[in-house]
């Protein structure tokens, strides 16, 4: 079996209100592969990503993943904290206590990778949504993340920017051997991943070849209401 970048076994999580939102969930993502996580609204995708990132603690089960872990939120305004692009990417390196020249190198390399080097001094407020997502991704790259978790990073983007971002992330994670898990409702993005996982009511109900999952979801979409949420 291929070495794994992410491994989850029999995970259970409930909010204090009671009912389990993650139920006996097990999944694997092979190391260095780009996988997508699908499921209707409320199926538990964001909760699962937060559990993987260590932002929530499960009631039971096991989580194994390579470190460091990078997390890109659906709304980049929730994670960009510094006034300029360069300062924000550098901020994520504070804990590593690197010498200033090393921080500069890492920031420039990461911004170069997401094609934002020329905007290093730009204030965050003067960026487009897609550019903000790229800054958030650069922050994870600068920290040399082994695993990258992205929660609907294209939800705020127009169709052109959306496909541009997914293609850019695919190129980046592939060239760096990063294991990535990308949450999406947009089926056209499945063309860019190595494999996909389908979550229903907190449990994994399907996994595998992206085009097969895409067909399965399109059939469901045809049979029920168009507002399925996937
Ligand atoms: N902070 C919270 N406290 C209590 N319940 C929550 C909290 N956050 C989410 N939930 C509930 O947990 C369940 C799973 O939510 P989650 O956000 O993980 O779904 P999702 O699959 O990401 O949905 P979406 O596609 O809408 O983003 C939902 O029933 C939701 O109402
Ligand atoms: Mg969500």
C-alpha cells in the first residue's frame, strides 16, 4: 500500500448539543496526492477538516497525518491578519524563529510559487478574493507544510479564477510532494484531483476515481432537486 499523507480511523465527533456530526468516519489519502472532499451542506466536511487540523478534538478515533499542516479557510478574511501581503506570509513563520534573511527567502519563494511576488508590499485590503486565497496558500507553503487542507477555497471566486486557482494548487502540491485535501461543491473541479471522498451525514459513503464520483453526483442531481448542495 502507498504511504499515506492522511489517515483517519473510526472517528467520532459531536458538538456539545449532542448528536454525532462525524460518525465512525475512516479515510485515507495517499502521500503526495491531491484529493477532494464532497458532500451536501451540513454533511460534516468543515468539521472533519477542523478535526484533521487539530482545531477540534474528537470524542474517539484516530487521526494520523504528516506535519506541518497548512489550513486555508473558505473566507480568507478570517485568516489574513497582517497589513501587507509579505508581512502576512512572514507572520506564519514567527514560531520557527528563523534569521531575517531566511524569513525573506521563504516569503519570496512562497509568493513566487503562487505568482504574487510583485504584490509583496500590497495592503491586504487592496487584493481581490482570489489573490487573498493565494496569500493564504503562500502562508502554508512558506511553513513548508506536508499536508494542505483547503475548505472551499473557490467559493468566492468567479468560474475563471476558480479553475485558475485549482490548476495552480494542483501544480504546486504535485511539484512539492504535498498531500492536499480540498473541499468543494463544484463538480468541474473534480477534473483536477487524483481521487475524491464523499461524506454523507458524517460518514464516508464513497471514495475513489474522481470521474466516477462526478457521474454519481450528477445522476443524483438529475433525479432530485437542483439545489442539492453538491
Ligand atoms: N460551532 C458549531 N456548533 C454546533 N454545531 C455546529 C457548529 N458548526 C457546525 N455545526 C453543525 O455540524 C454539522 C456539520 O457542519 P459542517 O460545517 O461541518 O458541514 P459542511 O459539510 O462543511 O457544510 P457546508 O457545505 O454548508 O459548508 C451541521 O449540522 C452544523 O449545523
Ligand atoms: Mg463547510
